[in-house]
């Protein structure tokens, strides 16, 4: 029997303030790289992979937001001072994706969202990420036999769903646009913190969270003009 993988091994404690800053910067940088690569793939008409990378970028921003929230002593994230909950969130694809719907100004860049729907929408974003990578099988149940068919064991074969069939260029364009707004909006706070590091961590967290809300407002304004 194959031994269960234990990689990666997470610490038994939460990150301290200095480590939270470093983690936020690394997660932001990775989200930006994912955005750049998603744009390249979209230019090559690889919409499925572009969707997958952009959705992953949002999850990385969700981790950065967690770090900023803890630095700012935001009561929204008070429970994540518990190491199990912190690292549980860090590994939770749906929870990280739901951050872009759940946190910040009222409503989201996909329109007004009730708080209880955030997890459902996070699951949808995670589904897009998975759909962009994998071949799925659908409709394994046999349909009704054709009229007049007298044979035994009639069964239509399964329907195979390819990534390109599930992730359209329009979805890729929307995800890349939305991720770009967040990356551009958060960049000044990240760059300032990159230069100062240990100085004014609370200010960095406050600036990051304010920029997060501004990115949401910008996306909501775009959504209203395109509807």
C-alpha cells in the first residue's frame, strides 16, 4: 500500500508578524505571476488553462488577505490565530476562493452577494480551476433504447468533457480582468512593504485591506456598465 504523503509539513504554530508580511508578499507575487501566465495562455487561445491559472491566482490573494487581516487585528480573522484553523484555511481551496466574495465592501465583483452565498461562489471558482485542468466524464447512465430496439444491454457510451469545452474565452477574459484589477490595486501596498519590511506593518495591513475594497468597487463599477 502506498504510504500517505505528508508533504507539505505545516508548522504547529501560526506565523508571527514578520512571517505574515513575508507570506503576503510571496502570495501576491505568485498571484501576479499566475496572472501574467494566464494572459499569455489566453493570447494563445488556451482559455481552459488561462481560467485555471487565474482562479488559482485568486486563491493566492485569499491567502495574502488572511495574512493582512491578522496583521491588522481584523476581528473577521480572529479565529485564525488558532494554528489548526490558520493552516486549514491555507489549504482550503474553496475557502481561499470564497474570500474574494466574502470579505470587503458589500457585494462583490460579480454583483451583490449575500454572505451565506460566499462559500457557494468560492466553490464555483474552485470548480472553474479544476475544470480548466482535467478531463471529466458525464452521463454514464444508459438512455432509453431507440424505438424498435430489441437487444439486451443497450448502453450509450459516456460523454467526455474536455477542458476546452468547459472554459470559454469569455470566462477566461472575465477572470483575467478581475484578477488584474486586484493585482493592480494591491501592488502599491505590497511594494511599499517590500521596501520597508519590518517597519509599519500595521500600516501595510490597513493599506492592503483598503486597496482590496477599492479593487472590488472598481470591478463592481465595471460590472454595472457592462450589464
